[in-house]
């Protein structure tokens, strides 16, 4: 049996090979959506991505018989450890051919590097953090991923479990459709709740984008402060993300809930651009824009990326009303389907809200952990 060689990524050429391995792993997978190469470079750019101001990362490549067969990253997110008073490291960007020896060698490399950093456990996948791609797909392989959600082959689950990685937490993705959600009861209850609570729902003001981002930043870091694994985003991180999303946002689907003029919650929903980007097989930027233009009218899904309410107003009904308003406005704009993702398996309030809307739990993602 041939030996697997795992080595650190060194230089721009290796970074390109690290990124392009995706095209080898997924070339025969009809559900895979090629990412934009530019986006993959940005997320790994330690010089400009503000995440790396509070995190360390090491990239590794696996080779066998002279062929590139896998990749992985070891990550220490110091902001996470400070926020949660933990001493854990993360692995991410894992890709491998269907060969347990390759997967074992990759996991071993990440664990050794994390051990050298003094952490006690390896958790993931984090690509590279909870505020980016998060989790391994473990159920729901029959459909492509929606925009900004991870995707992987089914055999990755076996590679993880055989190595000894154990489930830590599952994340849920719910499918929403207008025919199931907008029952007479749901509309009646949502409208009555909105009137009773005196909540105002408004859309983002793109002419005041900078100040709106500041308001949403406060809401985001407050609303998610009690969520498992959540790490507040720095001003620089939030601005970095907001500038990217500004290019694709639909203002009518970025909603802010206000109570007596005070913002208390918000929801960010984006069209499922993957429906168009799936046809951009090489991941190039200009062809990607062309595909978006050509297939724009075929995009009939949205993804509810974030929806939250500040802790002191959790029982106001604002979350349910934001769900309702997002769905109502989405249907009006021509999006009859949507995905709400991700939701923690033990987030009772959000899971009940999904059930109330007759949402279908159709995909699951998993966070794994192993001592180093």
C-alpha cells in the first residue's frame, strides 16, 4: 500500500492547488456548486481577511503516488476561546478522496499542529469559523446546497466517524414553501401578534448603508450572544462581510424589527445564487456574473441566513413576525421556496417557530470533536 504524504502549504502555487482540489473531488457530483475562485482566495487571505487578526491557521496538502488527494486546515480562533472560556482548536476546509488512510493522515496533521498550539481538542469543520461555512452535511445529499452553505460527499461522514471524531452538535436546515407556510391560521396569528406587540418591520435603507450596518452589527452580536459557539464579529469583520453582501443583497429581504422606534431584531435573506452559479463550472468571476444574468429568472429559492432578536425582547414575538414578513415579501418578489439555515438542534424557540410554519427539516449538518 502506498504511503500518504501530508505537507504544509507553502507559497501561492500551493494555495492554488489547495483551492483547485475541489474540482477533482466533485467533478462527477451533479449537486456540487463550484465556488467563485476569487471568494476562496479571499477567505484564505491571511493578510487581508480580518478574521486572521485573532486567529492562526495552517494549511496542509495530502499526496499519494504523486497525486494530490486531500487537504485540511488547522485553526486556532483566539476570539472563540476567549468568548467561551475554552481551549479548543478547529479543523476546516477538509476534502479527501474516498480513502481512509488519506483522511487519517489529514486529521493527524491538523491534530499535531493544534497540539503544538497547546489546545486540548479539535472541533469542526469550521471554514474557517462559525461566521462562515460551519458543519459537515450528514443528511440531505439529494439536493444542491443553497447559497453560502457547505456541501460534501456522503462518504465524508464515514471518514470522520471511522477516524474517531464524535458528534458534538447538529445544525438543522428547514425547507419552506408558500403552499405549506401560509395557512389561514399562520397568517391570522402573525398579523394579530404584530398588531398586539406594536412592532414595525422595515427594510434596510441602502442610501444609509454605513449606518444601517452599524445598527445591524449591534443587533447581530447581541441576538446571537447566547447561542452555542457564537463569537461576536469585530467591526472590521462585519464591515468586510457587509461589503461583500452589498453586491448581492435584495433590500426588500433585509428586515429590521423596531419597537417604539428601537431596533430589536433583524433578518437577512438572500436569493439562492447557487441556482445560477451551479452552471459556472470553472469558478471564474466574469463567467459567474454572466451566469447570474442568464439564470436570474430561474432563481426561485431564498435562504434566510440570519434571523434574531435581542435577548430582552425574545418573548415579544418579533422572531415569528420576522419569519412571517420574510416569507410574505419573498413570495411577492417571486420566491415561492426558501431555506432557513442553520438552526441549532437544541434551539427550542427557533425549531418551534419552524414547526409552526410547517417547515420541513430536510438537511442536517454536524459539528464533530476529538481530543488532540
